[in-house]
């Protein structure tokens, strides 16, 4: 579907500022390295009215999150540890609300929701495999896409009106932002809160993190664009904090009544530069320079080059840069579900750490975990591609 109107405010003035060419679905790891996956345009625009950054071609959710979706949150130890810290903080501050009912939208395999299992809870996720894993953990899960229609159904059939709603990196994946926020507003108890975490657009722009653009990521938010979207449904952002998730994210707390907050005010003031076209206009030139610099760095290596980490963003980076198995011999990843498969569009095999020789150089594809990965794997040289390619 070609987007003709903003996913948040409906404005039809969407200005393209980034074109990453054709790319396969990032999480569609192939069992056969000879497969030629279907590719789709990766083009990004910004709404002239609310400044929501969004993909200009949106794929059918069933294509993205059907039975082949292979991202399981609990398979990533750093992410699982992040969820544990996040949940502990929520329970410390909002434990009384959690006791009255919790809804997690986009619960995946239940890695976050498990911390609230002792309370009345419901998880919602359209990804069949991860949702089934959550059910095996004894969690109450609905395998469906969340929106206003499902919210009405849940409230009517279950009497659901949670006091705590959690939506981590959900709004990035939906074509209709307003539908999801309308569902949250319909279900949220009068004195409840909704905690929403999304990638933080200013960090993506400043860090040249174009590899975070893939078909599963439809929207990219600033505090300002998220706040405008939430206010249309009577949801006020009453707190906000920046986190290190996915190279830089923002977590906001929404409530039905406004409340002054210095952290929210400070972030609002810091985002005025996003109103100017200059915040976006130079992105294309920067990513093309990154591509050429990375190609040159790899060509200069005389020994074996392998990748480290097979996150979804690796698909964007490798396909945009034209790096295939001829340049990158293999990719090491600790996730069992990915091992024995291939990075889409590249024919690069994914192997377990113990099943591959140590290369002379690693291309760090999970660069948001650079410190932990490099400390645990001393010896080879490392090419870190983002924010600008460098060899360490």
C-alpha cells in the first residue's frame, strides 16, 4: 500500500527525504541461501503538519507478522535484562495500578508480561510463533492486531479495563497510529496510565541510524509527534524519559488528565530543530557516504570478514550496501531460531558462535550492543558501521 496520508494526522503532504532502494522483509530469514526473496521499496517521508516520519510504502501486516516472523524478545539476553529492569521500575512506581489489571500490546513471547503474571493480565500480539510461546509460559494472550475494534471486543467480552497499559515499540509497526491510540483510550481505566515506548527520531537522525529503517518499522516518533497523536484521543503525556533501547528510544507515560512535568517540557524545547527541513534534507547524502565508506573499508581487508549479530537492521544495512556472501563470509548470532538460516537478500549464512572460525575482522551488525559484544569477543578487528564506518 502506497501511503497517501499521514498515519497520525491524515495530512496528505508527505515529503520524501530518504530512499534506501529495494529490500526484502528484514526478519524473513531464509532456510535456503539460494532463495531470492521478494523485495519492496524502502522510502521514508516526513509529514509537513505533525512531523511524523513514516515509510511511504506499507506492507500487509500478515506478510510481516505471520507464521514466518522470527523475532523472540526472550532470545536476546540484553533485551530480556532490559525488560526486567523496566518491569521492576514500573512495579515500584505503579504497583497499585498493576494489581488492578495489566494489558501489554505487542507482548511477543511474554518476556515483559511475565513480570506481571501474578496480576490480572492480557497480552495482545499478531505474531503467531511468539504469541504461542507466551501462552506456553502460562500467560493470557490474544493473537490479533490491536486497534479500536479489538479494544471494543475485549471490553465487551471480558470486561477489560486495565489500569496499566504497556506498549513497547508497537506504534512503530502499525499503519494506522490513530486506530491503536483510540483502542488504548477506549480501554484505559479513568485513573490508569499507558506507558508507550518508541524509537526516538532525533537519535536516529543524529546517529545516521538508517539501518533502523525496515518494513516492520513503519513510523518514527519524536516527543512532539507522539504527543500530538495522543492528544487527539484525550491522552496527555505526563512523563517522559530517554532510554538506550534500539540505539535511542523514548518512553512516555500517558494519562487522561494533564500534569506539568519538567522532563516533558525540556524535551519539547529540545526538539524545535525538527520543524525545519534541514533536519531531514541531508540524510540521503550521509547514508550514501556511509555506504561507500563501508564498502571501501571491507574491500581493504586482506583477511576473512564476518558479521556479528543478525538483527533485522542487518538486512537493511547489508542490502543497501550490496554486501553479500561474496564479501561477508558468515554472520555469528547467539539466537538459536536464526542459526542455520540466512540474512535475507544476501545468501550470508547465520551460524552459532561455536560453529564458526574466528575471522580477521568482524562487521558489527548489532552496533547498539557494541560495548558488550566487543568486550566478550577480544581478538579480531571490528568495523563499526554507524554513525560512520570506523575500524577498531
